[in-house]
């Protein structure tokens, strides 16, 4: 089995040949810096998806085109993330601390005032909050700030009452991609 860089170089060479182009070593390094952290199988699938696209597949892709296939459409991702948030609000509610596997979701919720505040939205407010959330979710696409988790009411009350031994476990939401959650909450804004 070839090492990842060799497999990546082979795939890019084949991609360039498909479009009658050549991939220079400098360009290959640039592509590797942008895409090399993704599993090679996913990169290959994204390349095939681009080539198969009847509209965009007519042109040699840029790394951003392959990233779009790897990461999905930001608007669609934001809508799916909102649906996950709404399910979590209904299933978990404001009392438990939560950790979504998607940092964009975590940041958007924090920017909206935190988990406790977001859980207070009414059915009438939901469409407006959805627009806010989706906009913030897309805005955090390339930010590097990380949030460990979003505290709930139970944690807030236990810590404010000097009972840290009673702080409940953080509920993980999503595929569980985030590892090493510590008990250092995000800043919570209360109204």
C-alpha cells in the first residue's frame, strides 16, 4: 500500500491528465497542504464527484472545488446543524451541559447567547433564530477558536452554589468527533 503522499500525487496526476494539464511539484505541494489532512479515500471520492459533475466537472478543479465536495455546501451544512440543535433542545433541554461534535455549531450557539438562552426560544421565534444560527454557522467556517462545551442550568447552579462535585457529565451530540472535553465552560451570556 503506497504512503499517503504518493497516493495523493498519483490521484492529482491522473486528475490533471483528465483535463489535459500537468501538475507541477509546487502546485502538488500546495494541494497537499490544503487537502492532505483528509483521508485519501475521501479525497479520491471528492475528485470523482467533481469529474462527474455535469456543470463544474467540465473544468480542472481548484482545491476549493474538491473541499466543497469533501465538506459539503455551507448552507446545507448549517441547515442540517440547526435541525440537530432543535432535536437536542427537545431531547436534552437547558439543564444539561452539551457538546456538539461540530465546532461551527458550538460557536454559533455561543454567539447567540449560549445553550441555556437558546433553549428558551419559542416556536414563533424559531424561524428567526434559525436564520441567525445559519448565518453564524457559515461565518465560523474557518475560525480556529474552539469551545469545549456549552454549560447548562444544572452546572451553572452547582458551580454557583459551590457544589462542583455535583456537576453532571457533559452530553455529547453528534458523531462524537470531539475528544478530551474538560470542565472549562464557554462564556455564558444570560438575559
